[in-house]
């Protein structure tokens, strides 16, 4: 999926592995990290597919399923997807590959936020992620309200992702994401925000938002669960 986002996810996974190793009382050495793979192949745009453009829904499913097959051939038993929007295909992929555990980024995030005492959060994500209900459903399961962006805010996020980070312009991405967050903050009153596209935390930092706002990176929370599974 997003190549830079995929590489970033591996970094998060390694950081979480190191933390778990240290928490277990051991020193962090190369040999204590679990075997892991980054399977990076081109996949049609997930948001475009969910919005019905070009009949790509089935193409995305097939491409993701082929990556699962590749992971299985390598001996992987637990798989995580760095792309948030790709989780719209989670149930179908898990059904096709029952012998592998496919983590769900929404569930990992919801469980963590519940532990943090959050009761509502704002969603910064692609149009596809909003439409799929990935986070709204997972958060509702644990009683947390999901405040979704309006059309203007969503346009800013999408511009930051596609014209910004994916195009190599992180400054544009940062400006768009920060503007969308500020507008949501004023409109909804929410102070906790999910950076629910892997391109967002590549550009947006805590220093870019009001002091009362809390940023959560679902990618890190997914990587944390993957690290725990890998080291179990």
C-alpha cells in the first residue's frame, strides 16, 4: 500500500518490540527481535474502490488476498495491514485465510482508548475509512463516540494525504491536517483525535495542535498488538 507508510509501520513495530523486551527485564539485542516481513506490493487505491470508482473493489480484495498468500508462504502466522482503509476488506480477507490471524486496527484502537478513559474522539481519515465505518463500529462496541469530519474537513485531510504526504510535500500535509483538526475542534468540542490514515502521523505532530488536544496513532496501537503477538 503506501510504501512510506509501510516502512514507518515497521519502525513502530520494532519500537514496540524493543519496549516489550525491556519491560520483560531483558536487554535489547538483534537476536531478541522476532522474525518479521514487510510485504509491499502495489494495490489499487482503497478509497477509490470503496466509492465505486472503476470497479476496483474486487481488485483490491484480490491484491490483498495475494499478499496474504505470500505471507503464508513465508510462514507468517499473524498479519497486520498498515493501511487503515484496507480494513474495510478485513472480514473477507480473514474469511479467505482462516489459518492466519489478521489484526484489526479499529479493535486495537478502541480497546486502548477505553483504557485511557476516552468517551469520544474525532476521526481524521480518508473518505473511504469514514464510509466503511471501520472506527465508528469498533468504538461503538466499547461505548466511545466517533465524531466524523464534515465535507470541508474531509477535503482538507484528503488533500493533505494525496497532494501532501503521498506526493512528497509533508509541509502541505501538516498544514492541511492541522487545519482540519482545528475546524473539528471548534465544531464538535472534541479534544482527542485519531490520526486514522498512515500518512497523517508522518506529517502531523503534537506541537502542531492546541495543547488540550490528544493525538492517537492507530498504526502504533496496531503495531503494539502485533509485537505482543510476535513475542508471545
